[in-house]
C-alpha cells in the first residue's frame, strides 16, 4: 500500500518547500515518489494543497479522499479542512498553529475553529492531532522548518527521520537563510 | 532539486524528480525543437518558465509568450512552414481563441512538424469551464496523444514531434491539470549534437497552401489520408499499454486513456478485480484494430473516461460496426460527466456495472463544514482600491461586467463588482449589448491590461465606432498577474512600450481619464464623469501588481522588512469598513470586537488609510515599504 501525505495551507505560505523537502527525504529513504502540487491561484490567499505518495503501487499523483496517512498543514483551519477531506482513520494531522482568518470569519459569517475543536473533529474521524508552534520565528516561511522538525520527532512516516528531513530541508533551501531554518527545525524537533 | 537552467541545458542524459510541465520542456530541447510559443494560462505556464530557464544565449530554440493563443499558434505554424520543428502550448480555453487558424492546419504541409500542446482542466481547477478538447481533434483532423504522467509527457512529445515531422502534419498532445503538475522521477535523454540551422525552407510547391474552392477538396483528402496513416501507426504503437489482471486471463476489460486509465488500474488493484485495463496512448484516431481485438477477447468492457462521452461513442460504434458481441458499459450518472477522475471515483463507476467486483467507497463521515477560504486579492492590490472607489461611485441598479484576470475575484463578497463573465476580452462588447436600449441602468465593464491586448481591442474599436454608452474601467497592473506575472505586451520588458492612453486615443476613444488606483477620491470622480458622458468612456485605474512589486523588491533586497499600518485602538470606532468593505486580508477581527493588522500579511502600502471613517488606520514608523 502506498503511504500518502497530504500537505495543505494558505496560498502564499510556501507549501512548495514542504513538498520538495519531503520528496527529497522520501527518495533518500529509498521510496518511489509520486506527487502533485496544485498551482493556479496560489498567491491569492485561497486554500492550497500538495500531494505526496510513496511506494510503487501509487500510479496517480493525488492522495485520494480519505486515504492520507498524514495531513501536514501550515495553518489551523486548513489543517482541519485537509483532515476532513483526506485523513484516514488512524492517521495523524500535524499542523503549525497559526491563524489566517478567511473573509467569512472576518465578516462574522463563520467562526474560526479553536484548537480543541480541531482535535475533537479529527478524533471523530478516528484520527490523531498534533500541533507545533515555535516562538520568535522571524520569517513566517520558517514555519515549514518547524513542521518538518516536529514530523521528524514524531516519527510518523517510514524514512522521515531527523537526518533525512534535516538534510532534505538544507538541500531544498539551498543556502537561503539555512542556519535560521535549521535552528527552527531543531527547536521544533525538541 | 535540479535548476531550470540545468534541466534545459545539460547535454548528457540524467534523471530527475520533475513535474510534467518541466519534463515536457526538456523533451522539446531533446527533440531539437526550434520554435515554441504560448499564451500563459494554467495549467501550462511552467512549460514557459522552464523554456525561459536557460539563458537566452544558451537556448537552441526560440521561445515567446505571444499576445494571445491564436498569435502563438500562427507563429509556430509559420516556423514549421519554414522547416523548423515547432510547438505551441496553452490552456484548454485557449484553443477556442486559436481555433480559427487551428482548423486549417491539417490541410497544410507542415514540413518542420508541429505539436500543439493543450492543458485541459477536468475539474475546472483554474478555468471558467472544463471543456473537453478531444472534440477538436475530430473536427480538425489532428491526431491526439494523451500522456498520463511526466514520464509519458516526455516520451509522447518525442514521438509526436517525430511523427509530425515525418508525416508533415500537426499533432495534439493533450495533458490535463494533474499531469502537467504531477511530479515523479523522469529519465531524460541527451540533447542533440549540432542544432539544426535556420535556413528558411518555405516553398509554395510543397502546398498548395491557399485553401480556396478549387483546392479545398484535394487538401482535405490529404488531411484525411494522413489522419488514417497516423491511426495505422498507433495500432501497433508500444505506447498503448495493457495492464493485465493479477488474477490471470479475465473476461472483463476496461478501456481508458490518460490519468483516468491509471485511476482504473489502481481501482482494479485495490479491489483485486479480475479485469484487464487497456490504456490508449492515442485517442484520435483510435487504434481500431487493437480495440477490436480487446473487445473480441473480453465478454464485457467498461469505457472509463473524464468529461464527455467521446471514447464511449466511438467504441460503441466500433463494436456495432464489427458485429462484436462484447457488452460495452459506460458511466451512468450525469455527475460522472463532471469533475476529474480519481481511483475511488473509478471504483464507484465500475461498481455500477460490476457490483460483484467493485465497491463504491463509503462516504466520508458527515462533519461540520469548516469556514470556506476563497482566493482573495493580495494585500495592497490596486484592484481592491479601484473596486472600493467604483462601488461607492456607482448609482443604484448599475450593471458591472467582469473580464478574466485577478480582478475576476471581485464578483465575490464583499465587492460584488463584475457580476457577469464570458471569456477573455468579452467585457466591452457584452457591456455594449447590456447598454442597448437601456437608459435607466449604467453599465460599467472591467478589463485587465494583458487581456486588453489579448482579445479586447476589436471590441473596443466596435464600442468606439458604435459609440456604445458604457464605461470601461481598464485595470492596468503592468503584467499578466493571474498566471504568474508573465510579461504582457507593451510594458517595455520585451520590445518597446505601448502606452495605453496613446493607443486608446489612436483607436478613437474620446473620453479618457488615467488615474492612479490608490487615489480613490480622484478615481470615483473620474468614474462619475465617465458615466455622465453620453457614449463610450474609458477610465484607466493604474497601479502595479503589488505581489510582483514586493517579490522584486525582496529579490533586490533580501532583508527587506516592509513597513506596516496599525489600527489606533483609541481612535477605532468599530465601523469595520476595513474588515467588511475594503477587506484587505491583513485585517484581523478579534472575538472581542477589536481590529488589528496581521504583521505577516501587511505590506504597508497604505491604500487602506483613506478608507477608515474614523481615521484610525495609521502608518507605523520605520520600515521601508512603498
Ligand atoms: S497578483 Fe497582483 S494583480 Fe493579482 S491580486 Fe495579487 S496584487 Fe492584485
Ligand atoms: S497597508 Fe497593509 S492593511 Fe492597508 S491595504 Fe496595504 S497591506 Fe492591507
């Protein structure tokens, strides 16, 4: 069976970095990798997702509905949305705990979910929830590094170890603010 | 990760984890392609990004983003008429724009070969419809190959280019969104030694190239003959793939193509079902002998496809013509004709015919829907400022017409600006039609500047000539923003500047105002004047795309910390104009009722400052934003 990771967030948060680092780490761990980014309106603050499937029996690039082993989200509401769509019973939602209000929330039409609410709704699906946030991050894009660090610490996926993820992150960033990112990674990994 | 420059210029063979669009661009270089053209549109613009990834002097090919898809297709055709292998690529609906010339292509002796690459969009992920361009192949007598993966995109491009050049005919390569954007490891070949030259080989004797009454029939006969020849090649092509049932010889079969075929293979494997899958590489013309064999050797066959009943109709006709006893199943529900195939959807469709082997997956447990997050205009976007001003200046009952581009998002709350939309460049003429015989409701049309050059100019000339009583708000942001900031014509990035006001004057526009979009009072005044003007009036609302502007500023100065605005809590009277009407995504409304500015989103442009009735939005000190 393929191992499926569904990555999501808000357009502009840079989920491409997560997807790229995870792909590199997965290949380094010996998995055959297939995946897919959603492009299009990425910069316009809508929901965005990226898909990663490990293992040779995954022929199609998108994680099918309800078949994600891990949902990895860069924002709380998107974490909930991603889990409701993709998470399979027994799977884990790991999200970076930050809040971007959509228009419907800002204009009072809808409520923004609390962390407890997210956990409860995910539990109803038979899933587990983990969240991470790191104090004093200078650039919101480093939230990617925090998520990868915690993913490594949780040991949720075959081959996603501290070493493979850390070097995949370094490879993906190719020097851009590398030290600060690795510091965030280590802090989140605990 | 391999850089785009390396992808396009590395001479030896290599392997890399790559998305479909990039694999296609490399395939172009491997094929020795000389000319590529495009108009940007999702899901294809990354092909262009890769082609541009090699420094210009190292490119063995010529590439341009043209003013529209028809221009792109004609330019690629012209190059092929001269003997140069060419390709053009664009999104699904782009083919409508190119259709007038496309439809003639199969009658042309394209001595260099030419591949027309389509990014179709089942699921309407980023398009105004999910039109099925497989119909165009039939109408234009142009064969169509359909890759399902980045690897296949490379392989089928190479094949399409080779056959196209040999038979001197155009060939379609139809990708869909999640083939363009799929990622996998692809084995690339070396680049050819010694690029082909640029000798112009056009010779009218290769034609005739002018289809008129006397020549149409021989030309059409030639097109049909080549189409048949292509079909014979495809009948024996190794690109068609059979995925035999794991359980041994099967009485059930599935015929499919592209990504839906792989969905079928996954569904069969997951169900452990005794069914063979025949994945067709070429969906026009169909490999009829191969299909007839498959039908004859299975008792029941399911035709699985996305969108319209294209393969189904052909395959049923084939079974009928050949008198085959095979029972042909197909999708049953109207909803099956909408959206994109996934393995669970494939299982559900197959279950409708073979419930003993397939099960529709159980529905997701009912859950409270989380708050929707629709795309929005970026913080600081000039369109927001323009919408805010225009909305306040409009009289009751006014009709606003949208066009394609970032500003299309204005139709959503809270702006609700631009509430009807057909296609690229339609807004002037649709608006002119709405104004006919209408003296009671003002008509205001919006248009972006890339779209202006793409398809709106004939409509503008018509509005001038007929003096249509509408106001055109031309939102000039200096780029093709929606698809990722490809340069548009006339900005001076490529070629000379074409100043819009001068162009509009030359086209005969008599009422013209040119206003900075952040100056909302001035813009509102100009709009009122324009609406009072009897006849066609144009107001340019000008502001650079701020996403592009900020990206470029950060690239120049990586440490750039944009300045910000803040809400002065002592002054804030809780009007919520900033949150609910101007609606920059940077404003955060807290449960207690206060409003603050999100430090990660605000770019400090200050276009919101003027909108607060209590003057509570203030610029923070420091920073170096615009
Ligand atoms: S990309 Fe540019 S034009 Fe489009 S919404 Fe963002 S700022 Fe506005
Ligand atoms: S200054 Fe900040 S809050 Fe105001 S419009 Fe610009 S980005 Fe939005």
